[in-house]
C-alpha cells in the first residue's frame, strides 16, 4: 500500500526546473540555490529537477548530481523535490537514483527510453531495475514527443501494480489519456498533467497537479490557477489558463523555448545563463521580445 503522506506531498504545482549555468557554461550551484529559493517563496509545491526543461540529457552524471545537491540543500526540507534520473543506460539511471536516495528526495522519475527504440518489455525491465534500486517513490514519465513511445495502458497497469510506483507525469495533448490512467490506477495514485497549455483540462480529467516548463517563468499564474481549481472557481481558472496560453506560443516563437525561458527568468528572478548547445540562446532582437513577454506576464499576474 502506498504511503498517504508521500502521495499527498506529490500533488500540486511542480516547476520543471531550468538548470542554471555560469558564463563558462558550467553548472552554477549558487544560482541554482537562489532560483530554488525564489520559487519556494512564490508558493509552488515542488521542483522537478534535471528533466527535459532542466536540460538533463545535456548534463553528465556528476553535473546532474551537483544540481540536485544544490536544490536539496536550499529547499529540500520545505517543498517537494523530484529528481528526474532517466538516462540512456540503466546503470547511469540507477547511479542517479541511489544519489537521489542519499539526499532523501521525495521521488525519482524517468522517461522510458532515450535514442534507442527498445521494446516495451525492455522499457518495463529498465523501469523495474530503477524501482528496485531504492525505496523512493517512482514517477513514470510519459513523453512520446521526445521518446517516440507512448505508454500503453497494458504496461501502465503492470507498473501501477508495484507499490513503489506512486505516479505518472503524462506529457501528451490527449486529456482523455489522463482519464484512462485515473480509471486504471484508482484514487491512490498521483497523475501530473504535462502540457502546460492544458493544465485546467488535465486537472478536470483527473490529474492531481502538474509539472511544467513554463511554470518557471510565471509560477504565480499556475499557483493562482490551482487555487481557483481547488475553490471550484472554474471560470477564473479558465481565464488564467487563457492568459498562460497567450504567453506560451510567444515563447515558442523565439529561437528556443529553453532560451526564451532562461531570458525571462533572468529578467524576472535571477541570471541563470543560457541553454547549453545545441539549444540556442536568444539573439539581441529576440531579447527585446522576451522583455515584452515578461511585461505581459506581469500584467496578467496583476490582473488576477
């Protein structure tokens, strides 16, 4: 049986944390701690570290450990921390899982595969090897847009049977899939909505919260939207979702989403550098657009 306290701690608004780099392009622990603290002060429920938004696959194993170390040192006792430990090689994922366990984080999460088109049976064994390596809650990460694999209901039901599997982050635009997962897993299982553009839809279809990359540039709006949902003020929640959905396409219109996010975070919170190549930093002209987006976010925050 899953621990209710652990389940409850996983619910809510979790920022997919952007990894801060210094001017040399190396992991910046000081900026990591500062940004984690600023997010904690913004009222979010937790941080998801070294996932897609965090450029986890552009970091080596030791760098990923350093990022998680800094986050846990700063806010690990105050908010939920989930470590994404997905890797090409199972042994690297296990090494990262063991490190996360030594820090007593609230959970670990992993994509099913990276680069290699392994079979569903191999995906199951990959996840089971990670799960068996620690006693931490495990969160499945279903993101077919980058892995090329969309979790089947059959494998999902197998995974749910393991009591250490506490949840799933589902990053597809198919909100019905969230309902399918909820029906299969029952209430004592955490489902995170993945696509930021449908946070409200995901919550209404059975998600317990969300993990998202755009949360980091406008955490206040997602906190406000979650509050409106809990108050069953769905009209207000929809208005906030519409505001979020005005911002996100503008970010995607720039050189890279990660570059846009880091530029806006620099304006709003603190300097966390630029993305690690091959992802692009913004050009000077795009920097002006990022400032316009930042102003728009500020107006929306004030309006709600």
